[in-house]
């Protein structure tokens, strides 16, 4: 808490002080730039290679220089990805959007309500609830997922969309973030004033608190969305049939086909991998502001 | 606070509490319960099996299971190498960014964050293909320098996975450390410069101690993730089953016990054990780093 507060205080000052040319030698500056450029090249070249690879056909992929384009086969690759096994790739994409979108939306709403309750009310057991939230960060995913598989198969939820959606509704990290955001944005006095005016608690939450928490809520949603989109162990365990798979599980399956049955789907896998990055990249760039504050805030508290 | 208001406040947390009971407490309880039983096939093994209470026998078996303990040790050793390397690189990059003008810094920051935007499974797929001797450019690049490396050789598997994890994790860790660096009061640098301190000295004596908290936190998160590593080795195994066996990491063993061997009781036992190991490791790491800051 103290770190972010200090950061907020010191940042206007910083902007005035920086840049500070007297303090650094030119040679030192150049050395830093070379280091950063090398790190950037390391970060970007695999992505570049993936883009190039997605435009090549099988022979191009195996026989030409991987870092540069040869004959353009992007359209036929896309056509192949979308029509392979009756367009199963589109189905996986829709599933990924369904689980990440709906699951995170529900999860965010529950998290905001819980965070608000924890931050602005003093009820017995509040400490215990918060301890559960923080304690759950240490629980290995296997400890939850395997018994969940058994419990869900008892009630017939395994291999249905519910198997992914229900676990997404309860996200302790979202609750933790929501509590932190409530503390930072909702003043006690405002709640008092609304109560004196005769507003009910539910109304206060839905028409005042939620509106003031749009930034915090968007961050919580974004992080939950990314997490669900990237999930691997949970869908691998709980979803058995191809129809309910996510993009991740589908690509995993395709990339294993070669060792398993000798069918080489490499160019399909790579084009699919590139496609599966796009929604995530658009989302992250569009919501850059929220995302940055979320990553750093969550980390510093 | 008025009594009725308290309860209304508590009501906001009820959906979460109910969900937590069903999705966290109940499964954990069920796993612990299962870990105390063993299934015994009745008769000739054809008539199904019954569960029999076995106390802590499963735990004894788990602790003396050389495949499981070996995989824990393997992952811990790997963590001791990969995490410091990744955090050092992230710290160095954060310090570099901090020394640039804010405009240049924000450009580099976006570029360096690109790997973090890529889902872990996709990142593994991309690197697997980069490593691949058939389609990847790295093998032929190595030949140019006279290196005949094979990224899928048994001795190269951990460095290959380590490079993948480092590539994927640098941006995220760098941003956390960088934002902690922004909190250092700039007056301190002026004072130090007036006293004749070099930039390197300022970084070492002011900046690094100041971001210690962020380093401890990123280190802790990395340890928690590393002990549970599954995706990357699973994808490697998918492509080169001959180098990575199915007991490579603790979670892989647990998954196989549950879904290939059908031994849920033992899988539950091992996941409880892994949770305990994770708790102990986090506690030790926390104590080790907290004592020095006091």
C-alpha cells in the first residue's frame, strides 16, 4: 500500500526531474540502449517467426529460411484451419470466448460485491473470509482440480460448458483486487450520505458503487479473462470431448498428432496459434490503461 | 456500525462464500478424505472395488516414492537456476528503462511486454517449433557458429524449457520491478550524485535495496508457479515423448496417477503432499528474505 501511495505522490515530481542529461554519460546511455534493443529483439523474434511461418505452406516451412517470407500461402492456411474437421477450430474459438467472457463477467460481479462487503462493512467472520482469499493463493491447482473432477462427474457436469464456467465464478485473486480498489475509490462518507437519503444497500451497490468502480472492475475482468483464456490444466482435466474444448486444448491436441499418429499438422498449428493470439492482443492493447494498473497494483499490495 | 447494517454487508459476500465452500473447501476436504483410503479389488478383481481405510499409508508411500520425490527435487533444482536468472535479467532491464527518458522507456516497455500477451500454451508451441530441427531456424543458426545443438536432447530439455519460461516471464516481472523503481524518491539520486556517487553505485546502493519487496514478491510467485509446472513439459512430451517421461514434474505424476493409472487415492495423496511442500517452500523463502530486510 505504501509503495503505490508514494509512487502516486512522487510521480509529478519525477516528470519534472527527468530527463536528467547532466547525470549520465553518453557512452553509458548507448550501452543501455544496446542492451534494451537486444532484449527487444529476443522478445520479438519468436513472434516474427510465427507470423512468417503462418504464411508458408508445408514445403516452404521445411525448406526456406524461417525468418523471411517465401511464397504467400496465408489464405490457403487460414482456409485449412477453419475447415479442418468441419470447422472445429471455430467451435474452439467460440468456446474460449464463452468461458472467458461469461465466466469472467460473472466472476467479476461476485468479486466486486465481495470486495465491497469486505472493505466497507465490519461483520463477524470478515477476517476469516479474507484469510481464505489470501490462503487460497498457495493451493496447487491439482489439489482442487482432481477432486473437482470427481465431484463434477458425480453430478454429471464433466464435459459440459458448466465444468469451465462454474469454477471461473469464484476467483480469490479478483476478490483481493476488488477489495483493494474499493478501499481506494469508495469513501465511507459517500455511503453514509446515500443512507441518510434513504437509499437501500442493494441500490447503493448497483447504482453508486458499481459505477464508481468501472476502472477497477474493468481491470478485474481483464485479468480474469486473460487467466481463463490461458487456462490449460482445468480444461484438460474437465473437458473430455473435442466439442467443448478451448483453443489451448485444441492446439495442444493438434501439435501432438505427429508423434501420436504421424499426421503432421505443423502449419495448421502455427496458423491456429497466431490466430489465437489476436483476440488477446486486441484486448490487451485496447485496455492497456486498466491492465497496467492492475498488474502493478496487484503486485505491490 | 449498526447491527442490521453489518449483516447486510455480510450478505454481499455470501455468493463468494458459498462458491468458496463448494469449489475450494469441499474439494480439498474430499482430497484429504480420499488420501486416507485405498481401493481394494474384491474377489477376482472383476466385481469392482471397495475403499478401505488405510490411515497414513498413502503418505508413507508418497514420501518414499522415488519418482515423486525425484520430480520435486528436479523442479526445485531447476527453480534455483531459472528464477534467479529470470529475475536478474528483469531487474537489469528495469534499471535500464529507469535510466531512460520516460517516452523512450514506455516504448521499450510495450515491446518487452509482448511475450506476456501470448498465452503460455501458444508460447510453448512457438518455441517448440523454433527448437525443432525440421522447421526451426535455431538449429541451422547454430551450425553457422559451429554449434551442433539438439534442443530436445535429454541434457538440453531443462535449458530449453528454462529459456521458454524466461522469455515468457521477463516482461511481466520487469514491469513489476519497474513500477517499484518509480517509487524511489528522486531527491535521493541528486543527493548521491552531489556526493560523487556513480550511476552504478546509485543503482546498487539505492535502487536495488528499494525494489527488494518487489523482487521478493515476484520470486515468491515464480516459486509457486514453478513447483506446479505442467503446461510446458506436457507440450514438450507431446512432441518428443522419448525425452520427457510422464513422471517429469510432480503435477504430471499426479495427472497420470489419476487419469492413466486410475489411482485417485494416490493422486489425492500426492496433491496434498505437494500443497504442503508448496506451503513450506513459500514459508522458507519468506522467512529467508524477510529476515534480511528487518
